[in-house]
C-alpha cells in the first residue's frame, strides 16, 4: 500500500462518497485493522455509512473519529502509556487553574482578575473564569502553539504566560502541541515504526481543518495512506476573489487610484462565493500548498432552474448579475437588464419554485407554513420521500417544541409527516435530566410552588413516587387551599436574606394538612397556632402520604446541598439524588446513562487535576451544565422521516430538499463572542475560526447541497404590529443575486404569510396562499358562520330526563342567576370559564377585590359567631390569607373596622337566637323541591352579603323566602331580610308563594331545553323602569341595553361568555325578555321593601 497524500475535490459529496467507497474496497494489510474515517459530525458519519453500504453492499469495521480523536489515537500510538485523560484537557485544566489561580492574584498583572473575583462568595466566578481560561489555553495549543512554546521558555510576563508556566512546571508538559512536535520529530528522524500507525486514514466531508491538524495529517502520509475528501463549490481558482465589502474597504484605502479594480486586480468572480466562501477560500489556499496528488471530480449542475443555475455559476466562477463591462448595476437596473443580457441562455420560468423564501410572524408560524409547503412538495413530486428532506435552524432547542407541536398534532393520517429531531441538547431532549437539574436549582431557590409542581410532572419522578394525575391534581388543590407560596420554612427564608415569616411556607401548609386530617377545626379553630385544613377526604389519605414523602426528600436534599463538598463527595450525593427521585426503567435509564457518565467524571477529574478543595453546589451544577451542553443523544439524523437538526459547520450532506428556518437578521449569521483577554482575537491570523464565517460557509454549503429545492423562512413581520423585519443578510444577498441574474423582483420571491394559520386567505381561490389543515378550514367556516350571525341552536332541545325535576333550592338559585350558563354547562356540557386551580408563586402584598370580599365575609361570620378580632386575625394569619408583617395587620385593621359596622347592622336586625335549620321537601306541580334553610330567626329569615346589593342576591333571598312561605308553619316567620353593605331589604309574607315557585320551576324546565332570555341586571333594570318608574317600554329597553353593554366603569352582562354564545345573532331584548323580566320581578318588587338603614 502506497504512503502518500491524496486530495479528492468535487462539488458533489455523492461523488466523493463514491470515490471513498472505491478506496475502501481495497483491502488493508491486516484483515482486523479498522478503516479509519475522520468526520466532523455524527450526521456525516451516518450518511457516509449508508453511502458505503449502498456502493459496496456493506459498511463494516469502519472506525469513525472526530479530528481530535484522531490526534489522540496517533499520540497514543506514539506513547502507549499516555493516559486517556490529559492534565491539559479543558476539564482537568479548569480545576487545575481553580487550584492555582487564587494564589496568583497578588502578583503584578493579575489586578483585573483580582477585582473580578473580589465578591466571589460561592467560588462560582472562580470556576467560570477558570473554565474560560482553560478553553482559551486549549485554543492556543491548536492555533498558537509557537506562542505556548515561547511562554514555556520564559518569554513574556503577561499574566496568562505566568499562569501557563505554573501549570506546566507542576507536571510534564504532555499537551497536544508538545505531543504533536514529538510526533513530527519521530517521523522526521524515522524513529516511528509504521507498524504502530493505521495503514489508511481518510478525512471526509470536512470543510475546514486547523493547520495544527492538517500538518499532522500531512506528516503521517509518510507512513500511511492519507486521503482527504473535500467538497469544493468551485472548480476554478478562487483564492484571490474578494467580496463587495472588501472591495469597498480597499477603495477607501486607495482613493488616489482611478481605476482601482483593474490596477489592484480586484476580482469578485461570483458575488455569492466571494461573500460567503471566505472560510473555504482560506482552507483551499492552505491545501493548495500541500505536496499531494489532487483528483478533481466535478459535475455540472446544469441550468434547469434558478437553484441549479446558481450552483452552476458558482462552479464556473461566473456572475450573471455583472455586465460584460464589469460595472455593478444599481438595484433599479437589475431586473430590467437581466433578461436582456441573458437572452442567449434559457431562463427559468416565473413559476420556478426551486428557491422559496417565506416571511412569517413567529417561529410557530414558520413551522406551520413549512408543514403545508412540505405537503405541497409531496403532492407535486410523488417520488419525493420524507427522508429526502432536511430542515436546519440556528437554534434547534428553541424550535424543537414548535416542531413537535405542529408535526405531532396532525390527526389526519394523510397529513402526517414522519420526522425526527437531532442535535437537541440532552436537557431539552430528556425530561429526566432536566428534572435532575431542576432539583439542583432548588439549592438556592425560593422553593416556589410552580417549580415543585413542575417536578411532579417529570415522568421518572411520578413513577418513582407512584403519583397519578389525580394525585397531583389533589396536591395542587391542597397547595392552593393552604395558601403555600414559597420557602421551606421561616429559617429557609432567613437563609435567603429575607424576613423569616412562616406564613405561606411549605412547612406551614403541610402542618395544616396533617393536623386537618387528624383533627378538623372547621376552618376557624386553631391548635397550637396551626389552623387545620379540614377538606381531606378519607380516600385522599394515600395521596397525601405519597406527596409528603416526595416533599420531605426534597427538603432533605436542599439542606444537604447547603454544605461544601469535594468533587468525589458531590458525586456520591448526586448519584444518591438519582436513586431517591427517579424510577429505574429501561427507557429512562438510556437517557440517564449520559448523566451518570458525567457524574462519574466528577470523581475522575478530582484524581486527574488534584483539586481536593470543598466547593459549593453552584460550581458543580455549572460544571455539569457546561458538560451536558456539548452532549446529545446522537439520534434522529437521517431516519425514515424528515430530519430536523441544528445548523452546524461541516453539515454539507446533500438532500433533495434543504430547508433553513429561523433565517432572521439578528440570529444568522451568528456573531463570534470573544473574551477581552483573548490574545488570538487581539492579533488574528488566517486560519483562525470565526462563528460568522462558519455560518456564511454553512449557508453556502446548503445552497450547493440542495438538489431540487432550497426553502428559506424567517420571522419577517412583527407579531405585535405587523411591521416588516429584514431577513438574514445572507438571504438578502441571495435574493439580490437572483434578482440580478434572473430578472426576478426580490419582493416577488418572498411569500408573506398571515398572522394566523386560520386566515381566510389560505382558503380563498383569489389568494396564492394555501393550507392543507382541515381544522383551520373548519375554523374559517366557523368564523363565517359567526359573521352570518347564526344562533347557537335553531330549535329547542328535547326535554331532559325526568330526574331533572328533582330540584334543590340552591340549584334553582344557580339557574336563575345565569340561565345561559346553566343551560350550556348542565345540558350541553360546555364550560367556558377556566376552573382549574392556578397555584400562585408570590405571597400577597395586597388583596384583590375578591380576596377582600372573602376575607370580609369570614370576618363577619366569625364576629357574628362571637370570635374576637384578635382570634380572627390569628386565624387569617395562620391560613396565609393576609400580607406579611405590618402590611397585613394594617389591611386587617382597616377591613375589620368596616366589617364591624356590618356586624352591628346584622345584630341590630337579629332579635333572637337562630332556629334549627329546616329540611325542605315539597311537591310542587311535577317538581320535587328539596334543600335546607338556615339562618331562620323567630322574627325573620336573615341573609347577609358583605357586598353591595345586586339583583342576584335579591333573587336568591326571594327564592328562599318563597320556600319559607310555602312551608306554612307557624313556628317559622313570614318575613325575610337581605342585609347588604349599602341596603336592607325586607320581604313580607307571600300568600301565593307556591304559584310563584311553580312559575320559576317552569322557567327552569324551559331553560333546560333552550337559552332563557333572562339576565338579572338587565332584566331588573327593565322591570324597575316599567313597574316602579312607569316609563315607556322603549325607554326601559334602552336602559336595559345600557346595563347589557356596560360602560367605562362597569362591565356589561354582554361580556359574559355564556350570554355571548347563547344569544349570538339574536336580539336578546325581544318580547320573551320583556315578559320574563316583568313576570319574575313583579311579585318580588311587590313584596320587597327597602328599609331605612
């Protein structure tokens, strides 16, 4: 086998794969020796494996390595005793710097670091700066090895040089730069045996290699066959081309030269290649100086469409947008001149869709639009398969949830597109790992309710504690009812530097739960300063046990994490957290194995680095987080579905359709963030990495690698005001090129989408927009139906079953308070108001209107029953209902004064002790009326509402009064009182109470079959105007309509969603409304007298 360097270049990766397959067929000297193939990503590894199998029938015994892994293998062959983990690996280097750096801060030159670390109480800053320095040192070893060697010889006194010398003096400097030099020396002196080296090494599909790696590759070609496969977008010499930006800078520098482009030999060849290809240009310039055999395998893409035409232009280094005289056209001339200048070529039609650009309002809309366009592509090309499509985005973790939401939500099998997501970080991809970090985050957190409830939703934790959805729902109800907000207890709050109040903490709430289960207190009676929570049913005992076991373990873990520990001790504790909180099943273990490996690194890194100092959990958490940010599960790339993945360098794999989403001006190309003390950034050299150049070349590779279509999308319209936003500068450059080369207007190339997926424009024949969504079409139809003002039901429903004629008094009151809501919920099962408990995170600093009403009513009830104000305050504090400290006491005192006034009002109208509550059991017509009446005194039935008078309170008291009159019992009074804050109303005995109840029950029965046009506020306003003020019906109706619509100060009943739905397209103020309003209100008003308060 020959020992030489072979360089294969092509504009098609498929051709390079074919050449590699041909080489792999040539047997190696040893049948057990692996075929070493160096790639830059797992995606490329999978693709080349499939290509080798396709060409050769099988892909076996191939060892795929990343470039650094190849170096490690070669160094290991050089020094068999070389440890697997070097003292100069970034992880070990980080902790070695942490160990050394504090002792250096007093030295000259370290002043800035000393200032930075002045307030570093938990050593987190020390870790972070050490991590960054270690990263920089690792980069210096690759990109500035000569500088490192100079430091080791004592050159320079800069603080980084001093620190490096301390690191290398502590040990044998077996870092990569030194090992590489030793390798060169042995190869040069021929002291390195060929037997120790792999017989063949191939580097495939890597668009860029640092000179550090490239020199090693060239050096080993003296001992082994070295094959370099590179995708080159251009077959011509393009090392000297310059971009428009560079040309402008040169023009400014040489203003005294008249014909600058000619005299300075400025040639931009192809504007896209010149602008986006800087990374490849520099790399190919390095390659051109190598002594090796070059094999060029180029293929003309043709010019069948815009995409192929651009690829062809780049291949042959031509630019259709530049006239023959070389002058650059302005934007106004581009479209008019392009077709004239290119009339000798066959231009693509105006309907060409090989390059598409879509502007949307949000990432979610981008994915919805993408889904529809993929469906259109499948429809247009029956040969296209999901695995022929790749979708890349600069931020896969942000787009991942939207992708899953859209592509998983398709109910219709015909619209379901198989897909997979690659490159998601393990924290985003694994609920278990994310849950583990959430537990670590509790160490110095407020221990808020939402953070704990989020943990309960982690599948592995739910399984470990055997928690069902019902258990979690019950726990959330308990948390809300006991007013838990945040903080373990008063001591925990104090540790956070906050006032040590026990109210609204977890301990306070749990004590209420436990005491309430054992010793009910009717929500008023306290025991040892604890207010029992009474509403735990016997069947919920198991739920509380499981929930409390989970919370207790969390308390213990949080307390344990307050102590400093060594890396090894943290390893033991964190592994214990896994055992305590996560179930052990096959699926979860596959995910957690990645985490376990990283936890094991904690012990190993202590041994390697010698860092034995006890550190805080924040440092360990930060270290683990940085490790796992580099990890993914290595799955999801090139499966049987559409591949979604991150835009990573060296991902030039060809696909029929390549989609780039998230091409926003502020996110792509991404900017390189350099440290202020980065010596490479201060004096850059050719070959240094640049995130911006990486992204530009990645975009160019995507353009070259798309075989049929290139699909681009970006957030180009504001979701707030629809204002336009520009796309990535790279998209703009591509659009400008297309406009100049093919005569297409840039604006015509952009499809601007609507804010909502259910916009009528997607289902209109007059629009170019389209959608395959049946649900969105149904939504459009529904909106049209609403615009057509069709009523909810066109005819009354059949009567309900007879069991509904068994009516409780409270049920009748509920019905009459809102008949529309009763009809929708009880008859149709439609619930328009959210009733789920939403747990609060923050304690009350003030009380809402509803909170004040509830507190006031509790105060009134407690005072009427004889409880002192001091005891009431203690109960409210124990229940966590008041703001903390003096604020809560001030609020309470203010409300208690108001409540005392109302209590005196109640006592003034209560002349006797209450009678025993009466159980109602009446047969009225076809109805069976049941219930219980309390608050009966010798002289009157007393109803007290600590609020302003409203028609619904009058109606409720009226119904109870009617029932009391219908009992016809001498021991019960014939009058009733409704006490409100602003009024006292007395109801006198009603002789025909049974008839009135029968009428109300008949309305109830009618309201079970159709919405009843009765609205307490509006109906009473109309009735009062007609019956009391004797106004004309038209005047009364206008007044009722004002109540219905509301004003700037008060909401109208029309805003009630139940009324809105039931009476859409219907004038609610019809004859039935008038008749029902008068029929209900007339007897009430006739028997009701407002007393002077």
